[in-house]
C-alpha cells in the first residue's frame, strides 16, 4: 500500500502557495476596488475596448 501519494491536494499549504495567493490578491484587489468606484461610462468604455481588442463584432 502506498501511503505517500504526492497529489497536489495532499501537499497542503506551502509557503510557495501562500506567496502565489498573496500575489494574486495584490493584483486582483486593486482591480476590484477600481472597478467598484469607476463610473458607468468608464466601465462601458472599457468593456467596449476589450470587445474590439478581442476582435468580436461590434459596430
Ligand atoms: Zn465598438
């Protein structure tokens, strides 16, 4: 019987995972905060620009 299965879920929370999670939060939270306080026009323009950047049909 192998009791030392090294699956990712069995590795627990390593310092590297905490670092990755912290880095993700540092990137994500300012974006969420900024979007939350942005005006509707700014959000609409941003979504419009992203649509054009992705090459989706627009106007
Ligand atoms: Zn457009």
